[in-house]
C-alpha cells in the first residue's frame, strides 16, 4: 500500500511538472501568400528568433513558448477564420498582419475571444483610431506619423510641388493619402489629382491605366500609396513610362523587402518612411538592437527589416508584460501594457494608454544608389535616413483622437 501511495504521489508530481511546463502558444496571423507575402515571411523570421531567445532564457512564467501560424493572404475574412482556429487551439495572444484591413478585422475577432491582438505592419489611422478597442495594440506607427515626417522633408526640399496620387483602395490607402495630402498642402484634388486601384487583386492593366494618366499630368511628385508587390509592379510600369526620371517618387511606407523585390536600381531615389531599419540601433546606441541585428543576420544571412523587428518586438513586449503581471490573462496584460515605457531595438518607446498606439521615432528615408548598396557585404544597405520625428511631434493628440472618434460615432474611451 505504501509503495502504491508513493507511486501515485510520484505520478502526481510528474503530472504537475508536465502541466507547469506545457508550452504557451502564440498565434501569428500573417500573409504567407498574396501581395504582402515577403513582409509576412519577415514577421515569421523575427517571431521565431524572439521565441527561441526567450525559451533559452527559461520561457515565460516558467513555460516554453511555441508559435502557431496561419496564412491570411491579406484577406480580412480569411484572417477572421484564422483567429477562430488559433483561439480554439489555445493561443494566449495573437499578432501579425501586413494589411490594415486584416489587422482591424482580426483584432475585432480576437476581442470576441478575449484575446489581445498586436498589429505588426498596420499603418492605417483607423487601427488605433476609429476602430481602436481595448484588445488591439499597434506596434508600428500610424499613417499620420509617417505623413508628418515625410511632409516635413518634402515641404523643406520640394516646396510648392504638384502631386499625383495612386492609392490602394482600402483603409490603409485612404488614411495614408489623406494624411499625406494634409501634411504637404496637396489636399486640393483638382490641382493634385488622385486615382484608386483595387486591393487586393489589382491587375497590371489597372496600374498601367492610372500611371498613364499620371504621365499625362503636369505633376512633379508621384505619390504611390501602394505596398508590397503592388508597389513593385507599379514601379516597373512607372519606369517604362519614364516617370522615375521626371518625377520624384514617394512611397509613404517602405520596407526592405520591397526594395529587394524591385531592385535598388529601380527604387533609387524613392522617398518614404520606416519606423526602423537595421542601421537604427547603432544610430540610437541601442545595445539590444545591435544584438538583434547580429543574431538575425547570422541566422538568416540577411539584415532584419522593420517587419521582422516589429514581430520580434511584439513577442518580447508581450512576454515582458506577462512576467510583470505574473499572468497570461488579457485584462492583466492590458493593465501592464498601458502607459508602459521601454527601450528595446531603438530609442524610447511607449504603449500609449488611451489608444494603444506605440509611440516612437519615425524616419524619412531615401533609397540609396545601387552602387552604394553594393558596397555593403550583404548588399542590403538600402536606406539613407534623411529626416526624423520624435513621437511627441508626430503623434496625434488625445483631443485629435477623440475628435476622430466622435466623428465616427465611437466612444471617447476604448471599450
């Protein structure tokens, strides 16, 4: 009997240890296919690196982390179904997305499951504006932050120019174009015309049609409010039409993978913004940021992009909040995150309490000449940082945010 009791006690102890060490699942809802798939791949790489590092440090709350992923294909309905599957799988939190429409839809679905959703690349003002809620946190900057730093540079170096806008027809495109028009004084659509292209699913004929109209205009600045492969396709047609030679091309949100896909020769001189590049940690004397660049480069034989850095940062910030809260409960994590200030891969950042927007410096960048890019050992030194804005100057205020919410018929506090 004593032997049986001892055996049962041992079994109970082993079971308890096994339960304590049960992995925590993090759900990545990202584009593995579709026009933003390269940004999605970068998110996967950044997330896996962060998880491996945290597991080597003992995991979170004594439990290892594991990643479960689903392909959104940058389609909101598919992203919503992914959220349901990941929630049913037991994911403790969800993150990802390179389309704001996906991030907004997935975040709203996650809230119904009581799960936090962290947006990676979701630049639409609506994500933490009129569609903001308690369960959504945005790691990257919003469209207005990009527009302000880009406008600051353009107004100084290219004042009084005529603009022509080509814009993806969904929430990111709409709010980005509107913000850039405001910041550059190009709100008059009669003087500064614009055309929309479908998203997703735009055809080459769609781009050729709108860019031919741009070529027939007297515009001096061509604002391509496009992302991922959509921007790459448009740039190739713009080159064929001679627009890259006679106009300043502006792509409000650039990423490393877009330059890689198009080639630095085609993208040379294009202006845009980035919340992070692999050069930023050294610029801002971020030891952990430089360690991330080194570890990522050694693991994948390429420099990390802002997409990778965003996913990496989200995993670390969620883990830090869980450790400080000593809980995986969403309500406890919201409390731990709101107003939290930290430094990770760059200078100071903060999860703003009233809208869950991440406050951080945003950079205006210009794509370097191909000859300069090729001097780098990995041939990926694409961006020259030409301007910057701190969060205090770039981010909409509480009053501006509440005015936007009021206009949309939304509560003036997160629900």
